């Protein structure tokens, strides 16, 4: 009877078709008090979690004998995320002219790409991220009409490409807290527009950023050609 009452929302059970769903004698829905009061209290959304005050807990799963059925697998342990860029040596990046670490972003470079990580509010969804990539500019908004959290001009051009291009620049959201950009440099040996790897070196990521003191790349920069 409980199943039938809940199914009344989509199967349209009436007095004249009740025999199609129940075998034997039963009280028609129009005279059954349980049926009349069944839909007054909506079922709690157990999949949504405990997001409402005084929400009813998820019922215990039992077998026909009333014995509690234990889950087949143990619940997953909550994953503890490390602070962003805690394993990145910012001084070494600047010393080797490979990138820079700040409070809001961190970037590293190789001879072909720039790996940029931007901090976003905790719990951000990919649907909330509105990213605009131009060859000379990046713009990021969390929300369509929100104020940009990043709107900077790039130090050098990037290759935006297309969805079918293997060398195109991409972005992704990781752990709902950091936006990762894989920016392909416009000037690179593979593209054939430079003759020396030193011409692919970025002295800074954004125009507003303080450039490296070195006027030429460190020797470590040339070792990144095969690593990344």
C-alpha cells in the first residue's frame, strides 16, 4: 500500500484500475485514509545530504528478517588537500627564471608551455567559471556578471588554437579550488617561428608583474625542453 501510494504520482491509479496493481481485496484509494494522507508530507532528499535543519536521517537498510545489511565496501576516507603550492619552491623558480609564486597564482614555464594556476573560491563549479583566452590577454570571472578575478595582459603571445588542435591552450578546474591553464607559447621551436630556444623564454607572465632580474634565461630553462 505504501508503494502504491507513492506511485500514485505517475501511474494514475484510480478506483476502476486498482485491480491492475494489487492482487486480492483492498480498499479503493478514494476511501483509504492512508492513501489520502500519503502525499501530504514530501519524502526527504537523502542524496542531497543533511542540508536542511532537522532533516530526517537516511533509513537503515534491513533484510526480510529485520537484520541490518552492512555496506559491502567501507566508506571512503575524506581526502585532505594540502595548501596550494606548498610543495613549490618560489625562490628556486625566480632564481632559475622558470616562474613565480604569489598568493593568488603560481606559474611555471618550459620551452613550449606556460603552466598557470589561479586560486578561486572553495567549492567553485566549472559551470561558474567564465574564461576568456585571447592571444595577448586572460580574463576570468566566477559568475557571468561578476567582477573579474583576473584580467591581465600577457607578457608574450599564446597560441589559443581550437578544440581539434593538439597544441591549443586549455584550462581546467581542479579540486574546486584552483583553475589550471596550459598555455601554449606562440614563439616555439616546433612552430618554426624562432631559431633559438632563448627566444621562447618569458621574463614575466603578465605585463603588470615584476620581471626577472636576468636578461637571459637560466641554464635550467633549456633542461625543461624534454621534461614537460
